[in-house]
DNA sequence: TACTATCCTCTTTTT
DNA sequence: GAGGATAGTA
């Protein structure tokens, strides 16, 4: 036990990185990247090569060894989760008590922060609203209707898509007009223009605007650009392969003089081209920054050899790559397994029963297991099976908490209190709960607002003052406006949670939900309680934060951000959501043509990105990877029959076996070692801090795995040596005093030997103390020492 | 104006 | 299969 405490303490130390030679933990290329200080650098970091470690260590290195102030470093990621994790790790490395002073955040929140400061320079107010895609869709829809465009001819979704794609490339309506030629397509230009007008009028930004407006500010106002560039003399970017044009422009504007831009990425994991990501940003980095240092991280610390070589084999078919060769010190481990099922239900059943087997009989914790699929729609079948068999699971992604109807309603009220000119929120709640303001009244207000180019709030006030409201809604509108005014007046004084309470009681929202015994209403009420609790929690965490801060956090939180691997549950998610994560055992479902790769990519011949996605899925697995498919499945509302995925044929044949051959040793070895790393021992080493405990366990597991692998490698090496050294024993060599090895019984010493016919009868004392009588011809003994 | 029933379309991935 | 739009009814 004492030994384990000692071991755990050592692991803790590793993990807390409080050793003096804190950089010793890095391998040579990692170290090179971490200690690269001035000038641009491009770090090509293969899957599982310690990318996050490099980024966090480099930030820490700049602070600890180069005297750079934490707030002078900007580290950009794509998800809040990645930012959060990085912030914690850096804070630990530099012993920073207030990690808030570190500028580690997503592109979107970084830019939102800049815009709040620079509001007046970009034509916004400091409490502008951030619209998510739902809000955006609503705006586009109203715009389409207002312009009198037939939404059967022009789909609002399509228009929204074009607007976003244009903004990512810094193209305005007129550019779109030039690119899209047909008369029919010119409607998009009108929609785009009108959309921008509504957004400007509402003092609102969509996701793309956040970045776009920053870049426009920096490009149009050199003073502002230089101020911000001076604030962040060191810039790091994670997942650089996922940056789009406008994001590149942002980085380029900030780094123009100091050029301290260190980007980390992997072209093989570029899976967001549909969101404008330009893989060329990575591939051409050295054309834009010719003096950039190129560093490759090619050692994989995550996967068994077989998983890694299967994945590498797949990705080698791609042409759009710089090329790299990942290698691992880990042993081969088991091959990949394939589940072939008749139907999607059978497929899911087989997956779930394998999961139970892994967990119940081999001790693999649920949180080390994940199920991936190409599209969200595929999750249903597994979820059903999981519930049926009582396997705890968590669906990552899917609908965000903040996207639930009642939550959106209440947040809209809060947004209106912060900024009553937000027409999007106004439309959402003007008649929720019902207050008799019907479609007719709303249309009238909208029409007048559009004509005068002013917001609904302003228009409503005018109409109320001039007594021009439609009869039905007159009184309620007056009341509603009154409420808005009082909330607005109190925003500065009230905390977000008290404001929410006020809104709930003033509007009677909860009562209006209806019968409190209806299941649906019960869940809605629960959600509202959860919202209240989460705001209170948030206020405790960020003491001086304002309502705007809260609303910004909510808008920029994604469905995958609240993912928490410590929950004792299997993780279910799309392959996209899986990027950056790792699990002992990964199940990848729906390996069928038209599913993965999906139909669109086959039709468009854009298979490289699908293949990268497949590569990402495979490289998440540490010990075991199970693929599954079904001959027929229920998809898109009807039965379909699919051929096995073409990607299955791209796997090396010798690396994939039927699931019935499954060898659980890969995980049970891991689990055995893990069992020795008892949680209570780790707890003793780290105290009661839950995060430390989880981090400690994870790092202890990693250490356990490393030791296990080391043992396996070592045993193999010795076995090889023995094979070379040992000669097959001739019978004449078998005489008393000679040490021999028996394939089953181990090492022993010959006590006596006598000829028996043409064989030799031996008595051998083995190391475990047993004495055996053996016949030399059958025993296949090998002489170790004569 | 409010509520319900039925039909239609669209489903890749998400900050 | 689910959400949204539309039409019909109270």
C-alpha cells in the first residue's frame, strides 16, 4: 500500500508538474516547440502526440522562463471546453491564482470581448446581442417573408447558409451578387442586405459577425489594430487546420508586426470545411510566414500499434496532406473488430451487449467507453437499447440545454431586458405567454418598423403613444412595454438571477405552462429550476460579472461544452464531437455506404474529408476499436439497404477481425493495473478536490498503461534475446546441475538424469519449488546455463 | 385569436 | 420520425 501511495504521489507530481525539471517530461520535438519563443512556428501535431501539452507548456514556458505576462499571451481554441481545459492546466503550471487573467478562449469569445470594448468604433453598443443560429434562422425567415419572396422558391436555410459562407470569406452582398449569376439567385443578395439591416438595427451580431467585425475594425482602423496587437505580443492557435479565411485575417492583422504566431494543427484532422475551414491555411502557412519554424510531433502516446497502423493506412490514401508518419512505443494490441448485423436494431444490441461484457466481466469503467456515429439521427437506436439494458450513457451534443423552448423564452426576456431593441427576442416573447398580441398586430408593427428602419420596441412605443395599436392588444402591449421598461431600469441593480425571478413572477410564465401534472410541464418546470440554479452557480463563480457577460456565455456555449468524462456513463456522440477526446474502447456504428461516408460526399466526390473524419474516429481509441454495420436500417423515415462502407475495405485486411474473435485482454490488463491504482489512494494524495481526483486518476491510468506496455515490450525483448541465446538442448547436455527452461513450468535445475531406452528421464526442481519427472523427448527443454 | 389536425419537408457535421 | 407550416374549427 505504501508503495502505491508513493507511486501515486510521484504521478501527482508529474501531473502537477511541480518538479524542478518540469520540461523533462517532453520529448525532443515537443520540447523544441515549447521553447520556441520568437517568430512564427508551425507545429504539425499528429493524433495523440501531446498537442495540448505542447500548447499549455509553451504558454507556461513564456510566463515562467521568459517573463511574459500571462495577459500578454493570446491562446485561441475552437471550443470552450478546450479553452477551459487549457486554462486549468496552464494555471496549474504557472501557479496562477486568477486564471481569468490568461487570454485563453475561443475565436468567438475573444472577438466578442474585443467588440464589447470597441463597440462604438464598430457601430454597436456595449451590450449588443449575440444571435445563435436559431435566432439567425428566424431573422432570415422574417426577412424572406417581408421581401415577399416565395419561401418555396428560396429556402431560408439555403439563404442562411449562403450568408454565413459569404461572411466567413469576407464577402458582402454585392460580392455574392457577382458570384451567383442567375436571376433566381439574385434574391439571395436582397435577403443578405435586408438581413444585415435587421441585425444592425437590432444591435445584434451573429457568430460570423463577431469575427468579421473585428477584422473590419483592424483593417479599417490601424490605431485599434496596433493597440490590440500590442496587448497580445504572443499568439497561439490550436486546431489551426480548422481556421477559415476571416479567422486567418484576424490572426494576420494581430501578428503583422511582432510575428509571434505559433499555430498547432493536423491536416489529417481537418473536418470542418463545411464551416469554411481552409486546410490551405495550414498547408500554406510557410508561404505566408516564410521564416516559420516547422516542427513535427509524430510520436503517438495514445493508441495500440494495430489501431494506429490501421488509421495511418487509411489516411495515406488522401492527397491533400503534408504527410507524416506516426509511430508508437505501445505494443500491437488486438486488431480492430467488426460487427456485422442484419438490422440497425441488431447492430445496436450487439454493441450494447459488448459494452456490458467489457464493463461487467472485465471491469472497464463506463467512462472509458464511447460510441460514435456519423450523424445524430443514428443515436436513437443505441439510446433505446442502452435504456432497455440499463446501461448508463450520456449523449454529447444533440440539443443544448439553452435551446429548450422554455429556456429560450426566458433567456429572450433577459436579452430584452439587456437590450430592448433586440427584435429577435422581441418576436419570440411578445406573445409568450399569450397576452392577446396576435399575428395581425405583430405584422402591423413589423411593417411599420421595416418602413421606418427602426426596431419593434421603438415602433411599439410610438404606436402606443399615438394610440394606434390594434384594439385587441392595446392594453397588453402597454403592460408589456411597462414591464420591459422597469426591467431595463433595474438591470444594473439586479443580479441575473433576481432578474429572472422578477421576469417569472411579472409574466406568470410558469403558470402559463398549463397543467402542472402533465409530464411535459413537469420537465419544463424542472428545466426552469435548473436554469435558476445554474445562474446562481454562475454568479458565485464570477462575482463581478454582468447580465451581458452571462448572456454572452450562454450564446457562445455549445452542446459539447458541458461534456464531462467523469460521469459513470458511456459517451455517445458524433464523430465531429469526438475530436480531441480519447477512450479506452471506441465503438463506431453505421459503417455503411451513404451513411459513412455519407451520401452527399459520395455524390460530390469529396471523400477526403470523410476519410479524415474516419481517421479521427479511429485515433480516439486507446486499446480497442470496434466497427459495426447493418444490412438494413431505418433512416430518413424509411427502410434502407446499404452496402458495407467503402472505408472498411481501406483498412488493412489483417488488422480487422470478426467481433466473435474479440480478445478482451487489451482492456482487462489495463483494468487490472487500474484496480491497483485505487481511487482512495489517489484521493489521499490529492485531497478532496474532485477535479484533481479525476485528473489524478486519469494520469494514474495513463501511467499504469505506460507501465503495462513497458512490461509487455520488455517481456518480448527478453523473449527474443532468449531465443537468440538459447540453443535447443541436445539430450547429452541434460545432466544434473544444468539449468533449463520448460515452456509451461518455467525455469528449473536438473537434479538427476538417466537413460531410458532412446529417451532420457529427468528429475527437475522448478523455481516455484515443484519437482517434476520429465522425458526429454517430449518436454522441449531449453538449456539456459550449462 | 387560439388551438388542433394534417401535411410536408428534410435531415451531416457546429462555434 | 420530428418539426414546421398551413388550414380548418371553436
